[in-house]
């Protein structure tokens, strides 16, 4: 992934991110892999994520390739019925890879960088939801070593809940060997 840069996205990136969301929503609608639609994710949610510095992304040669949002404890997600581990979580949401760049390991690379960020922040777990139809996301989370916590229902949508355990003060309990293969410059 030579030349790929990981960074916190800024409000100036809003249009590029939102356009990528729309392309990904359309692809997911066509292939049945996503619950995203014309109303979600919306600009208001993106603006809120950007305003709190909670959108992280990968760029190469100035072009946005992938983004994900992260925030502290989310009461709706925490209270969804999944058996989350105690401690300070980071809730990851809206993982999006540019449709033309999918299948190149960018989601894995972005997740690896998010795990490293969570570790630096001293967090205890990453909490993630994925729709069952999104085979690529579900495979990714399982291959990264996320614990499957089973099905949950939120916002009139069925999800699978995943948790990536981080040891106390963000030290990884287990890092699968294959995660060390990708690096960014």
C-alpha cells in the first residue's frame, strides 16, 4: 500500500466523503450487501462526525480511498443487548471503501490503523455492527480476531455485533499474524 496515508479527516473533506458514501450506498443497494440508502448516511451525521474529529481515512496521491467513523460510548449501541465487555469502548461505524477500490485490502488496512489508534488512546474495546448481508465486512471482522457477539436489532435493522478486545490501557490481547503484512508510508 505504498504511498497510502492514514489521517483524521477535516470538515473540508465533507463533499469527497459524502460523494463516496453515495457511490457505496448505490453499489450496496445493487448487490444487496448494504443497508445504506439515499437517507443514510446523511450529511448531518457526517458533519457531526467531522466536527468532533471522529472520521479517519486513507488517501493515496490526494485521493480518498476509505473512511470510518469512531466515537466513544454510544448508549444505543451499548444498550442494544450485545454482551459487550466492560471498560471504555470506541464505537466504529460507517466503514466505507471507494467502490472502485474495493477488494484491495483497504478496509483491513484502515481497521489495522484504527486498532493502533485505539491502542494509543488506551481504550479497552472496539465495538462494531455489520449487517448480515455484508459478507466482506463480516469476514474482515472475523479475520481480524473480533469476537462475534451475535445478532442485535437497532434502528429497524438487523446487525451482527462484533467486539475487538484490547487489553488494559489499549494493549492488544491478540493480534493475528496476517495483520502485520500491510504497512503505509
